[in-house]
């Protein structure tokens, strides 16, 4: 009988331990979901324009290349910041395009580039609202985003 009680105790203790570990894992999973940074929307350029028009939002368009150092720094150090993501995920349709593959070359003809990275702000009709060239620190990118969102009618 003592062995039976010990087995039950060990099983109960294991179940509690697994529940705690699972709860901690879910909390970390939820935490990471909110800390992803800017969420870039997949899709064709036509789909992105349609989405922006339907939602009355400006497109935040990151025109980058895979070899561009400042592009990589933006992705790693700026786009991942929660304060940057808060502004851009709320007020913009975010898209990033490698300008040397897929629709990139066609978009480079439509929106000529002077350097990388180029950050375009484009309305739902495809018109450039603002163009920003080069690496931007988080504070500057937030300020630019808030200014454009406000001009588009967003309440900040």
C-alpha cells in the first residue's frame, strides 16, 4: 500500500510540474508573439494596394536588397523594436520587398531608387507620400510614422 501511495504522489507531482512548465512555455510564446516587431504583410503589390485602400492606410514599403548592410541593421535593430512596431502595425500596411527578385525589379522601375534601404510611404492608389533614404534610428522612424499617420487622419 505504501508503494501505491508513493506512485500516486510521484504521478501527481509530475503532473503539477508539467503544468507549470507548460504554462511558462505558453507565457514565453505569448511574450514573443508581441515582441516580433513590425509585421510585414505578404502578397503581390496589387494585393497590398487593395488592402491599403480598403483599410484607408498608407503602405510602409521597405525597399531592400540581401547584400545591403544598412538594410540588415534596420531589420535587426529598428523593425524589431516594440515602440516602432506599435506605430507601424497600427497605422500602416507594412511590406518589404527584395528589389532584386520577384516583383522587386518591376517596383524599382515604378518607384526609382537612389540607394538602399529606401523606405517609401505610399497611398492606396500607388502614389508616393514620402520617401526616406538610408538607415533611420528608431526614434526618427517613429517620428516619421506618426507624422504621416496623422496626415492620413489617424488619431495618435
